[in-house]
């Protein structure tokens, strides 16, 4: 059963890569605390980033079940 979960994760990561949102996932995963779209955009751009684009990427990653999103809009990756 664990092997099946690994295959699904690889497919989900492949989708994230093909859609160009894998960097958002990886950057979110580096934090052990929830990250706001604004904070994530800044981490990705090293200053003022694209908060709307980051928010859309977070939402797509939620639909792929790779990120959990809180009511305040921040995202978190389950360990």
C-alpha cells in the first residue's frame, strides 16, 4: 500500500512541475510554519513578488492535495 502512495505522489509532483508551480510547493515546504501568499511571493522573488500568481499557485496545489490552506490564506505542507 505504501508503494501506491509513492506513485501517486510522483504523479502529483509531475503535474506541479508541468504547470510550473513546483517552486511554490518547495518554498512552502521549507517553512515549518504557515506561509502567507505575500510572504511566499517575497521568498520566491527575493523582494516584492507576484502575490496574485502565488495565490493561484497555492490554490492549485490545494486542489492537488499537496498544500493545506488556512482560512487566512496561508499555506502549509504536511510533513
